[in-house]
């Protein structure tokens, strides 16, 4: 029976749950402030984070985990997209694994700044990738950061602070006007094809 990577399993500790990865390992979460926050580590780390959050809440501090890695949050974002088409999920997975996680996965979410994103865009452009391709690569990055904003890990979506020149450049499509000579040549070629012995259509 295939593992359901989106099902959340309860543990013996209230407020701590986990999801099963495809390789059988567990991804733990702590419920706090109305959301299930991903944990970097196992059950022991989840308990430690829960204790920290409860202590901060008791002191009247805002209950938001500080040390959430981008890579951890990106996996949570990806898991939330299970309703998308398989082809879209494959594209997201490939862009996460090949481009985004190697670049940002080890950083805390708050360290993924507008400057870091702008530098990433420049590097992708320097490799000769088109503007539309870069935009597609950025979708999982921006989606993860929006999730971080919603959960209170960052105060603002850094994408909103990018200047127009820092965003992917669209390559304008060239519009070709057919000349009378080109039209005549096309019609002449069509007539020649129609007169061939094995032609099936009369152009």
C-alpha cells in the first residue's frame, strides 16, 4: 500500500504530529498559533520546540518559531499542492531539487532576502535561461515565501520589494509581416505540390 505523504498522524504528545515520507521516515510538526509548524529533526526536536513556544507564550511573546529553514518550509509548501496536475508537481519538484533547494534550502526563511532573490535571477539569466523559464523556476520559491509570510516566519514577501529591473525579463515576440514576394512564393510552392503525381490535395 502506497504511503500517503499528506496524511497527518497524531503522536502520544498532544500538539505534535508527523507525516510519512515516501522513504518511510517521519516529518514532524508542532501545532502552535493556529498552524502546524514544520520541525528540523525528530520527535525530540519537536518536543523541544513545543516547550520553547509554550514558554514564550507564557511570557506574553509572539509565538512564532525563529529557526525554520527554507528547505523545511519548501517541503511543506510542496506537500500542500497535492491537488495539482502530476505534470505541474513534477516541474515543481524538479525546480526545487535542481535550482531552489541547493541555493536556499540551508538558509533560515528570513534570510531569503530581496537581494538574494535578485542575485538568483541574475545567475539564472546569466546561464541563458529565458524570462518565462526563470518565472517558472521562481514559482515554488515565491509560493514557499508566501507560506512563510502567512505563518508569521517573515514580516513581508521579499518578492514585493524587487525592482522592475531585478525581475525576469520577457523576450518580446517578433511579428513578421509577409511580403508580396513571400506570399507569391508560398502560393507557387503550393500549386507545384498540388500538381505532383501523388498529390492528395488540390491547393
